[in-house]
C-alpha cells in the first residue's frame, strides 16, 4: 500500500516540493537538529502519545464539537454550513494543540525555558499557559502595535507568569516579533527552545506543528460523519501562517473529493501594504529560515502587510500551503476587512458565537461560497478561535448592527 500523504510529506530535509527546508545561521543548526531528533523519538513513543491525549482530554477540553450553523445557512440560502469549534479550546483558540506538545518536547530535551513570538497574543497566551502547566519559564515577543491593540491578551500573558518583550522596529507587528524572538533565542539556545506559533519557520516546525494540529482534522472527519453520514464537500479555514488550516486539512487531505479552501486576508485593498494575501500576490522567497511564497517590496525584502486580524498579517506562509497550492490540491480564497467584520457580527447575532477576527475571515469567505453551492452541499469551517480579544476594537471601529438581518 502506498504511504498516506501525511506520512510521506515533507521529505527528510523538510521539503514540501521545493518549499520549506531549513535556512538558518550555523549556530542554530545543532539546536534544530536536536529538536528534529527529539520529535522523531517522541512522535511514536507511547508515553508521549498518552501524555498528550491526557492533557487534551482532561485539561484542554478536547474533543471540541462540530456545530451546525442553521441560521447562517438559512441566511445564505445555499450549502449547509458547519463549524469545527476550536474557539472552545482552553485559552480560546486552536493554538494550545501545538503549544502543549511543544512544551512536552522542550521538557524532554531538558530545556527550562520557552521563547516565542505572538501576533494577536493568542499564541503567547497559549504558550504561557502550557509553560505554567509544565513549570517552564516563558518569554514572549510581541510588536508594539499589537500590544496596544490586544491589551487583554498582554495582561493574560503577564498574569500567567510570562515575560512580554515589545518588538519596537519596523511596522512593530508579527514579522518584527518573529525577528525579535529569533535574536533573543540564539544566545539562549542551550537552555531554551523556540516554540514557533504556526506551520512556519525552519524544519521541523512546519511538519511538527501540522502533526500536532492534525487532531482537529482527525476529530472533525469522524464528527462530520455523525452529522451528515458523509464527508463535507468543502473545508474552509483562514490562513495566516496556516496552522489551523493545516490542522483541519490533515483530516481530509487524502480524500480527493473534499475541496480544501485556505482564506487569506484582503485587508483594505489590492495595493501592497494594504493586505496580507501572500499566496495570492506573493512570489517565491526565503524568510525566517524557510523557502515559501512571500510578499516582497521593491528591494526583495518582506513587504509591509496589513489585516484587521492581527494573527494573520504575515508576509510569508507555511511552506506546505505553498506546495498544496502549487499542485492544485487547495484553493486560495479571499476575504477583506469589511466582509470579515460583517461575518463577525452575523455569526454573533445569528448563532450566538463571537468569532475571532481571524476566524471571521473563514466565515466571510464560506458565506460567499455557500451562496454558489446547492442546498445538498456542505461546508465545514474551522472556527479557529473566539472573539473576546477583539470585542473592544470592533465596537470602537464598527458600530453594532441592531437591525435583524
Ligand atoms: C493565531 C491565529 C490564527 C492564525 O494562525 P494560523 O497558523 O494561520 O492558524 C487564526 N485564528 C486564530 C483564532 C488565531 O489565534
């Protein structure tokens, strides 16, 4: 029997086709080789699997359910819309799926500290939570602009015992937070591990984070059968780095009849700097230690990016997404700020679920897609997180619609 997609991709060196790999300074080669080795040992170890299963079930709240969005489906008048409820994870997003596992790996390597970047603060909160649970020190780098915008998450990280370090250069958002975290990690690599927040970065992170997130897709496949006794016709997820999307795609990737849609943020418009639609407008390039598709400025440097969703405004994208797009396995969709805010309020007022602004991009796109499909079709959205972190920002900038739709 031929190997499944997940078993055979990426290759030994972390390449998904020509994308991925590891482009790192020599001082980091050994630490990354150690991480790769530790992951190889752990992933098939019964104790590791048992520990991860235990924390997922008894601490994180897995499995998360799938909900039928009846009223949203009626509003759109087409395909039936279902939601995989990653918003119900402890800490409010899918991020804890890989953070708990990364911290177990850190412990296995004898590290005493975890370091990471964060955009909206979700990864920072999730990692600070995992570090608190397992008793490790935690250092989180965050752009100054995001610190101002995502105040509640900054406070949460501090309460959880993390040290929050502002990234003060450039646009002061996610890309700069990654730069800052890398710089801080290099001299501390003997006692610390860099816990990347998505399916990005040098090998083995894109593979490892995907594998840790694949629990979402494997659960979803089984649960969707309970609802429909069938596979979904389309699976939709927002793509920043691409971890929640790869997590849910992983459950369906060998089922060729299931369309996989990754949704990128179109922000305020098509002009460079006004969006973060990397797969749509980008070109091949190396950034943050891996080869993928990236948005470049006129000098070939990472371009400024923007989205209302702080967790998805990144000028590169996970290499596996670049690969899957290149072989035609995935479809790349778009959702702009306005459509995301509309979806944010519609899901809140019609379904009683306040989504994260990032997840609202998947919902906004799925609403457009549903309208083009017949009532016999089904769409499964990965609702990557809840919107509590975004409520002040949204109501201050976009008035609450009080008319019923
Ligand atoms: C971080 C985050 C994202 C973006 O990260 P991916 O790696 O692209 O999944 C999306 N949704 C939520 C709620 C997040 O916190």
